[in-house]
């Protein structure tokens, strides 16, 4: 039998120090943006989300005039395969966004930016190729939804306005096939049910 070497077990204090060191290194590595920069870019992300787009990455570049700029890529929620690029105003202060390496793309997660939850718009709802149905849940929401449909120019498959026949039953749903029906019926037909609070009426 080979001789086994005995090693002294690591003390609790030593473990704690190592854990604190690892945590510090992790934080230093992850904190690419300062609080002001993170807040500004978060507002940019929110603004574009309201316009039906999703920002995917941010990157820092330096142009031929020795000015810096932040470029970002984004896509429209209803056009998943198409990606676009845009830029924020240029700046000369090299200390701004100093945690970002030049010409390197960063995801929102890497920058510590929390993307807002996307709420499907009415146009996206009717343009979708999937079988979808909105569940208002109450009379007030049903009237609000029908008014929003009318304002956008959408009608029932018969050509009638939604407000002319607004079904206010709690179980009623409105599909993107320009029809209405019960919650149970659409569920059985494998429609994806979207709750009223998850729809962007603008």
C-alpha cells in the first residue's frame, strides 16, 4: 500500500477569506458600467422596448476623429431574424464607459442591464402566424380592448366593428383570426391565451 499524505484541513477563517476574495474578483469583473452609465443605457433599452424593439448588444467604438460612440444592435419583436444597428451621440471623454473594451459587443446581461418584459402590441397580435387569443377577464377590460381594436382599424371577420358587438363575459376571448369564443374553446384548440395585462394597447 502506498503511503497517503495527510494535509491539514482548511480552517473556517481561511475558507471565509477565500470566498470573500472570489466574490470581490467576481464583482470587479462583472461591474463594467458605473451606476450612471447603467441607468442611462437601461433607459435606452426601455425606450426602444416601448417602440416594439429589443436591444441585443452594446459596443464601444472610436472613430477617425478620436471620438467615442456607443453602438447597439436591436431587432423588432415581430421580425426575429432581422437585426439592425444604431448609435448614441458621440463623446470625447475617454473616461466614459471605461469598463467597456473597444470594438467588443456586450450583452445586456453582461452589462448588468435588466431588459423589461415585452408586452405584445395589437399589431403584433394580429400579424402573428401563431394561434393567439386575448382574455380580457372582465367587462371593463373587454370594452377597453374592443375600443383599441377599433382605433387600430381592426374588425371582426364579418367586417363589423368590435365595439358594435363587445362580448363582456369573463370567459370570452378574442382571437387574432378576428373572431371571439370561450376561454375553454380556445384552450382545446391549442391557442395561446394572452392575459389583458400582457398586451400593449398603444
